[in-house]
């Protein structure tokens, strides 16, 4: 692997570039992004140079798509005809079903492996990029590729293999559902005058996600609505069950089971 | 104020005793608790001596009830006849309506002021007690009392005055609802095999409360079921609204409003 293109040099793309360098990658790193992002990435030394998409794709052994989901879907349709035969194309999009399906049609010369690093920060942009962002974090791939796997291991991430469907179903429950819960809770608390007078750590922890900007969520809901709807249905049903049990001694069993599940998540 | 009794020398009672000392209280601190709790409190130097409830009540200028809610309700019925006229009785229970109503009937010689320090820790017991536990935290009182207010300010807490009804309505939304949400989410995530493979900070933050033991919650739900039910109804309605909007561009307005509410909570 001699040349890597990072398409979308923000927090994730920039961190992947810095992580590759730290892990010993000595080839060329090309950035494809807006002028402002490219300038910041050059200043941050995350990339060696900037090129337009098709020029970058034509010389790359690995094309890393770290754009918003709708832009990834668009980029997939533009790079295959110019890519080197056998080049690796992977992405960092938060949902996988639509992206992998689109890639299956669009990517022929190159090889596509869907990816999702389970890492992030509250703030975005290459200014926040961090060579250690992926350390110890799960990194989902939707298919195998020894070259890509070896670099992902070298940047310190934990490889997890899931089908696109499994991935989307699991993140609907562990990530997309928590976001909607937090947004709904913040709205309900916000509707209570004086709630801030008594809000403690519980309210703070559960409303932190509500601070997230909508722009990344638009694409996530658009490309995973079915799984998100199923996760919401399961959660609403469980909460209705608990609501009916406020004075029922069997609530203790619900608390015990949930506590065990929360512990299992932490093992 | 020469003699203070702490009834229930656990995390809160023990911390209140240590905080009083740190704030310059030079009188006698008597503990009323189980033998094990009293031994631990003496070892921790949180109390000067231990006495049975009625003996302690008879000599105290301030009686601080830091027991579980059902025990507070019981203690209120046992102390008034032996208390000094004009002694202050206050409590640290997590709901206020039932406690204040019970006190209005039971406390005649002494003066009752309902209280709720919005402070805590994940672990309990006097071993975890901390003189700084109340520093900067809201401390709700349901009525005024200059002596009590002055000590609460001296231990570093922020005084908040609320009626018992206001208090219970607000904590239903900011504390009791988050607990039930976290318990329900942990149960839903627990039902998904392999969810732990992709669980990130969102899932961790939102399932932390699910680790709480049920014993304190039994009394909270029993004494605040109506307000908790109303909070659940508001939350379920909001989440149903969001569910219907997964592909609707107006979801952006919901995210913006919730984000503003979450920011307001942090001001």
C-alpha cells in the first residue's frame, strides 16, 4: 500500500490519516475535501497533498470515504471507472446496508469493504483529529480483507465482523435509539419550568446526546429507518410495561434484569 | 444549635455530619442507626456517639432524617412526643409530598422542614461519606427556617425553595423518568445478542442508571406514582412523535428545540 486517499478530511478521516502515520505507514496520504478542510488538514500535517476526487482515486491503493452518508453514496458512483484494479475502497459511514448495496453495484474494478469505526468526539473537524481516536474501540467491517484488517489492527482498533444488516440492527438499538431517547427527554425536561433547579447527574447524562447537531442524523434515519423504528417499538413497549408496574413488587425483577444487562455491556 | 441527631447514618447522613463539622459545628453529633452503621460511623468519626431514637430525639436541637422514605414516614410518628419544643426536624428523602403531609400531622412540638439534597454517589454507606458531597449542589427545602438555611449554606449547598408538589413534579421528570428510561433501554439492549460488540459511549451513558439497586426506587415510585406516570406519559408521547418523523425534514426542528433545552439545563 503506497498511496492512500482520504475523502472527507474531518475528525474521522483526519484521525485515520494520523493513525496510519503513527502506525508506521510511510506512503503518500492524499486528501480530498473542501478547500477549508484541506487547508486545515495540511496545517495539521494529516495529509501530504490535496487532489480532486478522480485524480486521487486514480493513484490510490486505499480510498477511505469519511464523508456524510449521502456524500459517500454519491462518491461510490464516481470513483470506480478511474480506480486502480484491485484498489481497496472502504468507508466510515454510520449505517451500512444502503452503502454496501450501492457499492455492490458501483464498485467493480476496486474492492469495497464496508466499515464503521465506533469512535468519535463531541466536536468535529480535522482540528480535533487524533491519532489515538480508534485505540481500543470496535471497528466494524462488513467483509474480510487482509490488507485493510492489518492496518485497522495496527491503529489499535478492535475488529468486529458483521453483515450490513446485523450492523444496522445493532446500532439502531445501541446508538440511534439512545439519540432519540435523549432528544425526547431533553424536550420533556425543557417543557418543565424550573427543572434546571433540581437537575442532577441523571438528567445531565441522559440529555448529553440531545446536544448533537441534526445534520449527521438526517442521513442515519434516512438510511436506517426500518431498524430504528423496530428499536423504538421495542423500547416503547418496555417502557409501557414499566409504567404499568410502578406500584407492582415485580418491578424489582425488571430492575434486576436491566441491571444485569447493563453490567453485561460493561464486561 | 448544640446537639444534632443523624437518624440513618449512611452516605447522606454521614456526609451531612462530616459537612457540619467541616463548616464549624462544634456541638455534639449523635447517630441513630443499625449497630453496623453506627460502628462504621464512629470509626469514620462522623458521629460522636450512638443512642436509640427516642433518647437522641429528646436531647437534639436538629433531628436529621436520612433514612429510606418508608422509614422516615415511620420515624416521624415516633419522635414528636419526646422532642424538645421548637427543635428542628428535617429529612433527606427523595420525594416530599407524602413526607411533608405526614409531618404536618405528626410533628407538633418540633418544627418540620422538608428537605432533599440533590447529591449522591453510586456507592452507599457511611464509608463513602464525604464532607464535600453537598458542595455546589442544589438543596431543596419545602419551607423556610433561618437556622437550618444557614447551616445548609455553610456546607456549600445551593438553597432551592419548592413546594412539596413542585418538588415531586420536577424530580419525576429530571430523576425518576431518567431512571425508568435507563432501565428500559438496558433491557432492550440486553435482548439484542451481540449488542455489546458495537456499544459505544451513547449506550454506556444511557444505561448507567440501570445499574442502580431497586430498593430506593420502590419507595420513590410508591410515594410519587402520579407525577412519575405523568412524566412517562409526556415522554412516551414525545418519543411517538419523533418515531413518526424519522423521514420528515421537520425532525430538524425537534432536534434544535431539544438541543436548546439540553443547553439551558447546563447554564
